[in-house]
C-alpha cells in the first residue's frame, strides 16, 4: 500500500517534532567531573521552595508577574534579567519520594524553567516550544537536614511543547524502578500532536549516585492518525509500544525489551504493516545512549 506523499510528509513532520522538540540552552556549560564529596557539601534545612532556590539560584532571583493559572498554583519566581521582552521563571514541581538501589529514602526536586512575557506575564509558547528543568536528588540526614546526592547535567534535555516540559512529578514517580545494578531511574512517556496525528516517545531518567542525573531517549512509544482518517480507512494506522525492564544481573545497566503491536508505517513510510514484534535496547555508558 502506497501512502500519499502528503501523508508521508505529515508523518515525518510529526515524528520529527516528537523526537526533536527538546528544550536546549543556546550555550551549554561544560559539565565538571562528578564529585560525591562536592555534592555532599550542599545541605538544606528542608526542601521548601525557599531553601532550594537559595541553595542553587542565589543572585539570580527576582519578583515576576505571571498570568497563568497552572503556574500560579505552583511555587515560582523570576530568574535572571529579562531579555527581548521575555523573563525566565523557575517553577517548583511536587517533590518525588523514591528509594535508592540500597533501599534508602530519596527525594527528587524538579525546577522547571519557563519563559513569560515581561509585561503581560503570559506564557511564551508555540506548539513545538518547550522548556528546561533542573533536577536535584537528596537524602535526609540523622539531624533532619537534607544532603544533595546528585543533580542533573547543565545540558540535560527534556521533551516539551506549548512552553512547558512534557513530564510531571506524577508520571516520573509511576515509572521509578531499578534500571541497573546500583541504579534506579524512571521510564516515562511524552506525547505530541500535530497535523491530526498523535505520537509518543519513551524516555529513561537515570538517577545515579556516582554520576550526574540525565534523561535518555529510549524509543518511539506509538502513534495514530485518527484525527485525519477513519479507522476503516486503508490509510489509518494505530500502534502501541510497551516496555519491560529485564533484571540482568550480568549487566550494569539492565536491557529493556520493547513490544510493538498494531498497524505501523514502515521506516521508509512506503507502507502500513500490521506488526507484533519485539526489540531489545541496551545502554551504552560510553556514548550515553540506548541502542
């Protein structure tokens, strides 16, 4: 079955946007070597918005007006100077509690950084526009204080759209599980809609305690073009991709099995085929990617 050229272009655009709508900074700082000793020097009395912002963003904060109902329900404050009529705003998500590989309680803090109009306070957004976020992992000491265990790299990328990141605390917490020997992480899904087509992507968040926190692209997570075609049309497709982490004790990073099922366009977008296949993904610690 030959898919019309226009359909091919729309599929390509949709998938490209889904995988490519990653929020990145124009200039990335060089990541220093990870040091558990340096991390341990950061200790907070509590994990309140005030304490977190003072610990990591001192000298950058300023008052800001935000006209967005969702952001206004969350702790937030301006960061840095306004530029070209836009102001960066730091937004703190609910804290995620989880257990380390050794079974000890950990607390993950996520600070999302969005852009708002400096005068009106409106969120700066467009369909493929995203945001950035900083992640910090803590453990609680016997004296009640919280000690930094790890934090995200300056160049960590998160998928996003409409001016926000495409992940929240609830979805991250649901996906937390062991992803290797002595490493816990979270598998989470992001979704994107464009040109009457829906697509989604699986990502893996690694929460090591001897390295920086980072997010890695795992796989396409499924899609459909039901907004354009009826399910009985020969041009209609819909497929899902499920994952399963395989606890392989011979590997530092556990392999992940992906199961594809449904009607899926071929890689060259020439045909739509019914699939029921599996694909094994492994993590390359040198190139820092799943292959």
